[in-house]
C-alpha cells in the first residue's frame, strides 16, 4: 500500500505523536472501556484504561488451554482468534469458516447495507475496536479458485501463474474470493484489492495461528527512520484488532529503529575521532612538532 510514502517528510515529534496514537489504540480496543465505548478519534484514548488480560478473565469463560471453539471459529471473541491479512487468506481452503467484521459506518457505502441485514439473521453482538463499531458476521469461503492460482502457482489451464499476472489481476480487481453467510442466502465477493484498500472496513478473523508471525523481514533493508515509520503505519491497519500481531509488529519496528540509531551513533563517533585526529595533526604541523 502507498498510503504513507517515503516522500512525506515528518519531523521526529510528528512521528512520535503518530506512534503514541497507535500504541494507545492497541491498548484501548482491548480494554473494558474500548469494548463498550465509541470514540471519534485515536486522540481520545486513555493509557490508564483498565486492560483485559488473561488474569482478569473469569476462568469458566476462557477455556484457553485447548481452545477447540476458537480452532473451529465458533467464537466471536477476537482475542481468541487471529486476524488474517490477504497473504494468509490466499492459502485458505474452500469451506474455511471466517468471522468477518464490517465497519458499521461503511456498511451502506462499501457493503450495500448487507451488514445490517445479516446481523438481524445471525443475532451476533457488535464489536468495538479502537472506538469504531463493527458488525460481527459468521461466513464461509465458498469460491477460492482465484486464490488457488496463487497458492498452487498454476492457473485454470495448468500454466505457470506469473507475478505479472498476479499484479494485473490485483490492479484491475478481476481476482478475488466469495464468502457465504450463515443463516441466510447472502453471498459477497471480495476482490484482493478490496482487502488491501479497506483494511479498517473489512477485518477477517479465523482460527488462531499455531505459530507466531515474524515481522522482521518487513523492515529489511530499511535505512532511515522515516521509511521505517511509514512501513509500520502501512502494515498496522492490516493487523488492527489482533493484539498479539500488533505487538509483534511494534517490537520488530522498535528493533529496526534501534539498529538505525546505533548505526547513526557509530557514524558520529567515527566522524568525531576523524575530525579530532585531523585537528591534532594540523596543530602539530603548525607548531612544527
């Protein structure tokens, strides 16, 4: 995504302010207040809000040692699920159960008001994430033939699926997948471009992943703080709602940021000693020592 480009010049204070809003948002939408209160912007977050943690959940309501309900995607508590970005959705098989969250404010314009209709059929409670209200809709992948071209590496004719073809299918919106909603005959097609373009409108959650993602490669070959910041801001929206993923992404960002600052410090030290040595030599030459 090109929402934040490296051409945008931000000061250190501006970057720190944006990061503070994201940190607050991560804590806010998993707090008790964040689950119940709608807010208009990230500035309304409060770091002192009581967090919901493992130790604060009633034991009988959280069978997390072997969470078969989450593994079968039968729960609506997204704390027990993982959010699926596009690259993971492309690997899912037909018939996979998904919990789809749709932003209430975008339902009419981007979802043809299907969210409200399906909510009436399924009777699931709404969810608050970062101060925004979402419909929670149970659905199943019903057509993944385009996704299979990516996961199998072959198109419908058995030919090698080229990167250029993937880029073309993505850009034109020709490729995507279909989901069918439980309790009604509603069906919705999502293009790959929809998933990338509207990460805060459509959130796909499913069975928790058996291993933690590594985000270090996102920041590979990043040499400046501004580029590191832009990459974090771009990726964050695609994992919002999944607190574990957000924190892992944030940790990788901090690690890369520390590496960049260390290199800057080492360079300053080398410049200092080079300048000091040169000055001392000039001093000796001028005084004929």
